[in-house]
C-alpha cells in the first residue's frame, strides 16, 4: 500500500456574511448563487488550475431544500463554469458541514483517489431556518433518547452554564465583547478583507455590493450586553449578545495533494495533519469539541501544548469557554481567535468550517514561529469536529512570543 499523500490547503474564500431575515442584505439573493459566487472567486484567484483537474466538489448545507437543495456540489460546479466532467455532491453535518466537506475531500486526496478538490458550504438561514420542514422521529421523545429541547441550541448552551457554575454570564459577556473588538481591529488592519468575495445584492432600494460582514457591532459595551434579555429561560445567561446570530453566507476552499500543488503551481497555505469528529449528549452539544480535539491530537501524536493558534467557532461564548477551561487555556489567550469569531461575524451553519480555516491560513502566514494550528467547532445534535493543520511557513528561528 502506498503511503498517504500530503494533503494541502491551497486557498479559501467566503462571501461576506449577512444577517438572516427580510432586512438582511441577502434576502433577495439565492442560496446557490452565494456559494457559486464563492467558487468563482476561488477559481479566479487560482488561475493556474485547469478546471478539468478538479476531481470532485463537496458543498454542504444544513437545510437542503429549495434553492439550497438539488445536490449542491454538482449544480454549483456547473453554475460556476467548471467543465461538465467535474462531479459533485451535497453533504450535511449541521454546523460542521463545510468542515466535513474538507475532511472528506482531504481523505480522498490522502488515499490517492483525488489530486484536487473543492470543498465548501452555504447557509441561507433567512430563507431556510435550521430544521425547517424537518420531522423528527417520535421515538426521540417517547423513548427519552433526547430531551425535548435538545434541538434548541440556546437551551443546550444554558445547560453548560448550569453544569459549570464558574462560567458566569459576566464571563460570557466579556468573551463576546472581546470577539467584537477583535473583529473590528482585524477589519481595521485589513486582515479579513483579502479573503472576502464581493457579492451583488438586490433590495427594494436597488442594487448594492456586499463587501463586508453585516453582523459585527463594534459599539458593543459590557453594559449593553448585561441589559439584553435571555430568550431561552427567565434569568438565563444566553443572550443575542453572547451567541452567534442567524446568518446567510457561503465559503469555498481548494485542497490538493502536495505533488499536484507543485505540478500546477498552486500555493500551500496549510498542511492537514489530522482530524476527528466525536459525539456527546445532544443536551450539551457545546462540549463536543473537547473529545473531538483529544481524538485529533491523539491521532497526530501531539498534545494541546503543541498548538500555537486556535480558530474556534463561537456558537456561544460559554461553548468556547468550556473548551478553553478543559484544556487550561485562558479566556483571553492571544492564540485564540486572533481576528475574533462568530459572535461578531456570524455563523451561517454549514459554511463556517471553511471560514475558520481561511482565517487560520492567514494567521499562519503572519506567525512563522507557530508550527501547528487547530480549527474546531461544536455541532448540533451533540457532536464536535476538529482539524489540526501544520504551518508551511514554520521557522524554528522565528520566535516572536
């Protein structure tokens, strides 16, 4: 058996993320058009790649219906102008859809079946709310397999606060405030814009161009966060301010084998080291990234102290705090979410995994002293996902910290 091929992350892009709903900038935009736009942008940024060298296209969506259905990977490939010889498929692992698209395509490359692949995700939560039209099996409740509110993500986050009394609302609010501040600073420094693909928008006011995320609130204060209502229970701790919002957006990335990247003159921004997914009780789904990260570290023969940069999806502040606390990492550790996260930027479910990777790749270029980084996220219905990456720019002599 030949040894596995090196799997590299060539490039990643996303659309700016919009607020879901009638007032959001993408209310008049189709879901498939969002991901097609991201894919066209990705291909334009990598002109040395002949379209017919793409072996497969995996596109994720959580609610696969209407303009977000119809075997997205194949339809998006055709709409993006790839040759008809390029196949594609759709995938769903709720919040980790794009992450799973990456790990599946990465596995196919590592196995030697593929040389080049596109992976990504889209979620138009305005047109297709999470779970819309789903019909959960009655056995879930009649046999008490899960609690009644296991699909209410805010309720699962409240339970993490219950389980760990040291995770106070004030601590969550402070983490959320830092996320807003970090995103504002990253925009100010031009760290986020290079990987955004502008999207034409249409509304009653006419045509527009989306060039930045719609959700960030740089004016956020601790006082403002403290005053927000707690929709999931009276006197609760989860608010709209310390959780990610409902958003629309898409992402896409290019993966290749090390040899194919060299042959086609493609950049190498990251190398895939290992990945893992794990299940936990659906009632506390936010704890999922803890076992998935332990599993991925074990597979890579690494420990948490080897990780120099973390991109953690901020579904809820308390969910990230539970991860950091487990691994003995401070809430304000500079290695964590350097450019802020989903609390400010938004979390269009199935597209977020590639956003994490794109941001980590950008940070790798700026941090040659860091050898390994990690992308991780919690997943609805009680799962976690983690991918560990190696920095190709790593240089032992570069020790800034």
